[in-house]
C-alpha cells in the first residue's frame, strides 16, 4: 500500500481565517495534538507575515520531534530567509514557497508575464535549496491555470530542486473529475513528477474540498494538504479527519494508507474547536455529535443485530470513548486521573492539582459528573495560573424587567482586587461593561455570543463562546460554569485580555 502523506495546515491556512487566530500557547497545543495524530508535515505558519507568526513557527519547529515542520514563504528572498530562520532548528525542516500561475493572478496580482513567473520559480526554488533540501513549491491557483503553462511551471520547479509539488485549488473552483484529470495530465506530461511527491491543497468554496482531494489521491497524488475541522479561508480547506477516515475506510479504493493514528482524531478536533470558540455542527462528518447516532428505530434495530448494518466505521476508531463513567463528589483524584488518561489526557502533576480542584468545585454544584463534563473542564480549567492574569473573583448582578440591569464585578490581578460597577442592557451587558472598566483593552465590540449546555439536566454546565472584534482583529473567549452569567464573564475576560 502506498503511503499518502498528510500535510496539516491548520496553523497556517486554518489560522489565517477570520475568527480562528490562536495565541502562541494555543498553537503549541495544536502542534502537539498534530504530532500525536502522527501527521507527516505541520505547516506551522507564514514566518514573514508577523513577528508573532515567526515566533510561533520557530517555537513549534523546536518542540516537534516526530514530523516535518514547514513555513510558508512567497517566492521572494526575504520571505524565504525568514522561513528558514524560523524552521531551521526543526528535526525535519521544510520550506514551502508559492507563486501563482493562473492568468488572472499573474496579470492583476503579480503583474508579471508568464516568462517572468517561470524565471522566478526557478530562481527562488534554487534560492531555497541553498538552505534546505526539503523544498515544496505550490503553483497558487493551479486549477485556474492553463494546464500547459502549469506543466511548464512545475517542470521548472522540479528541475530547480523542489521535492514536493503542490497543486492548490486556491479558490475551490474545481470538481473531482477535473481534479483527477489534472493530476493524471501532469503526471503524464511531466514525467519528472515520478521522482517527487505530488500534492493537492483544496479549498471548499463549492463544498468539494474533500471530494477533490480524494479524487487527486485516486489519480496518484501522494500528499494531501488539509486542516483539522476543515478550518480555513472563506468556506475552509479540506477537512483532515474526513480525508483520513475516507482513505482508512476505503483502503482498497484509494490503494493507500495514511500514518494517522485515527483514535486521536476526535480529541484533536475538540481541541481545535474549543480554541477557536466553536462547536462542531451537529451533523458534521466524523466528529459531529450525530455522526454515530442512530435515531430511527429501523437503524437501531439493525445496529443492535450487527453494527455494520448502518456503521461503516466505529466511534472508537476515531477515539470516542466506548464506555461511559459517572463521578461525584466522593470520587478520588486517582480515579479521575485514570479516567482522564483513558480519555487521552495525560496531565502533569501540577495540572492535575488544578484540574482536581475544579472537579471538586463542580462536584459541589453538580451531582453526577460524566465524560462530557470532564472533557469540558479539561478544555477550560487545566491552565496553571500565571502572573499578569485577570481572574474573576466575585460578581453580583441585579436585573429584571422593571430595573436597569447593573453588575458589580471584582477581578483578581496578581493578588490585587479590582472592583467596578456598571449598568447595561441586561445582566451580561452590565457585567461585561464592568469588566471593560477594569481591563481597559483597546476599543472593541462583541461580534458573537454563544451559550450551550454541556450534557443534559438542569444542573448541566453552561459553556460560553464569544468573539470580540478590535479593528481587523478577532479574538475568541470561552468560559465554563454551572452559572451561565459566571461562564459569560469568564469567557469575556478570556477574550478581552487577549487584546492587551
Ligand atoms: O490556497 C492556496 O493556494 C494556498 C497556497 C499558499 C498553498 O494556501
Ligand atoms: Zn490555501
């Protein structure tokens, strides 16, 4: 079976989508999850694009041990220099350079003739090769490029030393038939492609990102570029978990295998959703809440008789725990630690101490704590306290249909108690205004506010995700509590302090 490489670009193409930005700590968490998944390449960012991106690519490159780490670079020396500086300490560094080859991009964006584009591809691939052998070239907007010109461009890149050639469907324009034909054509007219890895990178504008990627694999592509949960510009990129499970479930059809540890997929997906402050759509393939639920009686009957009647893959294969446990206030640290390990979370002793305290706090308010609660607590509460952090100490809200809502909020900042009072349109607005008076972040507005319960029952935890806009920047905040106003205030503090 051939090995189909998974090139994950959650931290680059995914992270550059509005509302999906991550801080350094979150990027490192995602990179570690990708390493656990066993992806072949992590594209950690676009080093030249900002100081923050440079730092995060460098940090990820230095931490990750089991896969390649790449940085994106335009086909210009200063980008390639920065990308090299950022990835050079990786165990297996890669430089990923790109230049557009479609008529519309060459004429209007690059203002370059086709000849200049070919010269540039040659010169910049050679330039990158001076640093590192593992150079990837992407022909941006390949699927709207003239096939003959695209073939010339990739032949030039291969001759100049590119080891991977990527064919992006940058604007999600293609369909599976066309994609397969394009890969087949390129393999035929550029025989040198047999000495390199041919890759695809499909956007999802017409909802065909995954289908196009798989069609390319059928036609001989050996690398797929994708993102966890399909994050990415506009409608996103092809979703990693869908591609991997399709290849895994239909091995014979695709004639290949990835090296992904599929039982890490669910956890990686949850982590990424919780960082960007979203939940999987309920019917999302592979990781949505209903992906393995059988409601119709006829289906349930079939599954009870033989799971394979309606199940083409098992929940366990993507890491959804098979047994279900309930804990309460008498549960001990050891039992909780064991269950967390079974759920795939190995906490350090310091983190476990923080976690266990929040578990006990929750157990005082909620009788039965199940796996969903543990997972939610993990996503929110394992952070060991750091200096210069605002933490909610206490709050009071007063609201009703005949009073102006008001809130008193007290935050703890490095041991100093800071208290403010504010009025607002409802208790949440009043509480957020009180937080604003304390935190004093740059001007911002609340773009989105979302509250959902974790699990069932009147004492269920409330989980709040919100988005805050500050100019062009969007940050997310999340909070968890059995009290929805408290969850909201925690989420707001979490988001707004990211603007500082
Ligand atoms: O979509 C695209 O074309 C890209 C390239 C930079 C690979 O993201
Ligand atoms: Zn892209």
